[in-house]
C-alpha cells in the first residue's frame, strides 16, 4: 500500500485549536480526523518554514506553542525551502493562480509540488483550496514537468 505524502499548510494547525464556535465545529472536527489518520499511518505528513513562520505570528503564546507542538507530536516532516519552490511560486503568481499579495500561499503549493508530494490540505478557501487555483496550478505544474498535485479541503481528503 502506498501511503500518500501530504503537505499541511498553516490553516490546518490553526483550525486544530479553533474556537468551538458554530462556524468552526465541523471544520475543526475534520482537521482532527485528518490528524487522527496521520497518527494511524494513513498519510505521510509534511510542512515547512512557510507554515512555522506564519505560526510564529500568532500573538497568543500558548496557542502558538500548541500549534507548533503538533509538528513534533504527529511526526510531521519538515521541508526546506528551495530555489525550485521559489521559482514555481513565482510562476503561480505570474499565472494568477494565487494573487500576488499572497506569496506565502503560492509558496505552500510550490513546495508541495517541488518535493513531489501527492497533495496539500488547506482550509484557505480564498487563495489555495479553490477551483481557480487548482486548475491554474495544474497547468503550470504540467507545463513545468511536475505532476498535477491535489489541492484539497479536509472534507475532500476524508472522502479519499
């Protein structure tokens, strides 16, 4: 059995500790299910400095440390930045897959592709997990010799 290699971007860590409010309950539950599947060995998880840099911006120190703790507690592997990921991120912005104002979102997707992972899991519906981005990223990746990675919401991953 091949274990899918997945990239977790910042929203997955944020929603793990999201408030238990009506608008967040279902998403938070889905995120917890993804982490449970990671713990069960169903996925090989990765993240990067793009994520940890964003986590460092959390002003609530306790919550920031809890989110960062998920990386160690779930054996999430760390991907280093690379020139190729930076090049791909620039192409995603140039091709308008991701708005120019959100280079880190493009970088999350690019590091996933540059490292040959299977998909990225995100609750960033504005710039990552949206049909426009999925299609544009697929086009760029194929043109540049990369596979068309999946860009999924947690609910979609749970249906795999």
